[in-house]
């Protein structure tokens, strides 16, 4: 199956430009979210270097950002760059579980391989397997039929449905999300 970021741009913009005044755009080295302002009429989800996974990750962040957050550059979120110590890495992973769970759902919705991003190449060595397990549990919670679990956010579900339709993927269940073998 071919995965072309141009398809993501087209599908995202068809789905959300008119309803949320938000467009997906190809960017440079670093992804960023920029709200509409006096010089640009649309909110912009800008992903890095034409990477399909980067687009899905940035879309995932957008799908969970509330209305107030979507008025702030990069949603006003804290970000500490690569080179984090153990405590800072743990804080990073804690805030990344939900967006990466949504990214995994979006990836599965288009038959694209998902891999967690610990995003700390020159810092403390993260426990990728443990982080993946946390992300997977969040996916299972999102897709659970149990009414006590939080449902997949509305915009995430809407885009998942759009992707599944385009790529011909059946409805997703928790069984579609296995942990990779640790090695």
C-alpha cells in the first residue's frame, strides 16, 4: 500500500478546513501548529519534511487540543527538546501517551506501521517497550466498548473514519493493536 503525504493533506483539508478553519501543510525541519492570525486566515497543522508519520503525529495532537489550546501556537504545550534526563523524559512520555495513541489509531486506519517516538536520542535511554505498552493501553481504552473508558476524541474518530474509507481498512478493534516483540 502506498502512503503519500499529499493524500493526508487532501483528506485532512477536505475534512476540516471548512468546519474547523484548519489546514494541514508540509513544513520544514520542525513541526508546529499556528493559529490563524492577521496575516494568515487559517489555523495550520504543519508537519516536518514530508514525513507521513510526522503528519499523523501532528494531526493527533490537533485532534485532542481543545478550542482554547487551538488559539495558541503549538497549543501552548510544554516541550523540552532532545537530551532529556530521566525525570524530564518521564514527564514527556506522560503527556505523549494520548497523542501517540491517537497517532497509532490513525496509522492503523491507513495501514501504516506505527512506532512510538520517545524523541530523546541524546538523553537518557528511554524504555521504549514500557512506553509502547502505555500507548497501547490508551488505544485499547479509546476503542473499548466499555462506557467507563473515554471514547476516541470526535475529531480523531472522524479522521480515522476518513482514512479507513480512503485506504479500505475495516473498523478497528483493540485486537488490531498488538505489542511488538521486545528484543
